[in-house]
């Protein structure tokens, strides 16, 4: 069977595809982001329009980019979430998984924060500040919807991971987005209406933000881990208190 195009042209398409993949790996192009116009990409890569189109065809075949009618091409989600949906269901159905996830968050986000302090660019820090301020605004709004609040909190933590410039770490955390959001929502729903815990979390976020933007990697790693461990300890304390209250009520009513 004949090749779709000559060997030399196919090799050029692979080279173009690999150069665009490098832009994704380096964080220049992010998941869900629309690709620049063909003219801009050709100028940036120093290639012809026909070579670019062949490279994009290769990337579509690999599932790296997606093209929608009238919307152009964008970077595809690379985490394979659909394949993991039964696992996601299992995780979400088991209450103790919340604490397992917090353990994973402490490990991954601690390293993300350390790398962000070392590798973050000024552009990363501008985005991180924006996410931090959006999260703070939600924290101070009395009528904030807990789910929106959780989304903004998670967006701040995701901006930290993106500033790490470790694509494997970023994609690992993105692949766990639904599960991570469940831990953030548990924190927002159970802790933010308690003034002491809310002030504690706000201070922890502040320490994390400033350690990263002031390029203090060890302090950033410690701040991220302390934040997650504090949430875990607070949630366990609430859970134990609720169990004590249930047992006390049962004794009063003669059930135990």
C-alpha cells in the first residue's frame, strides 16, 4: 500500500509534530488552549503552511490535539480520564479515600510548590496571584456557593502545579481533578464556616503563595504539606466529634 505522502514529507510532518509537542510539554501551550493561528505557528516554528498542516494531522492521530468545526484546534485533555472512570467511581464511593487523597496531595503538591519556587516564571506568578486573589475574594464573600468556592481554591493549587514546569506532575494532578475537587469541597464545606479553621487555612494559603513568589523552595514545600496535613487533621477531628455526638445521642435514647 502506498504511503499517504512521500517519506520525506512524512518525516517533516513528524518533526513539526514533535516541535508542537515540545511547546505543550514546556507549558507554552496548555491543555484546552486553542492553538495560535496557522500564520503565527508557521512564523514561530519557521515552517511552511503545508508542513504545519501535515504536522497537525499527525498530532490529531496521536490524540494530542482536537479540531472542532468552527472552533479550530486546541490541545486535548491528555489524562485519559474516561478510561479511569470506573476507578473514579470506586474512589468516590469509599469515604476513607478522602484521607488517601489528602496523603497524595501532600506528596504531589509539596513537590509542585518546591519546583514552582525554583522554576516559576514571572508570567506564572502573575497567573498565580490572580488565582490567589480570586480565591481570597470567594473566601470573604458570605454568600459564596461552596462548589464555586472549591473550584477557585482548586484553581489556585493547579496554578502552583503548572508553575512547577514538570509536565508529568501537572498531568498527574489534572488527571485527578475530580477526586482532588472532592477533597477541596470537603474542606470548604466542613471548615470554612468555622472561624478558627478558616483563618488558619487563609494563613496557610498566604504562606504558600508568598514562599513560591519569593522563591523559597523549602518553605514552599513545607507550607504546601502543612496546609494539606492541617486539613486532614481538622476533618478527622470533626468526624470523630460527630461520632461521639451520635454515640451520646444513642445512649440518651437507650439505643446503646
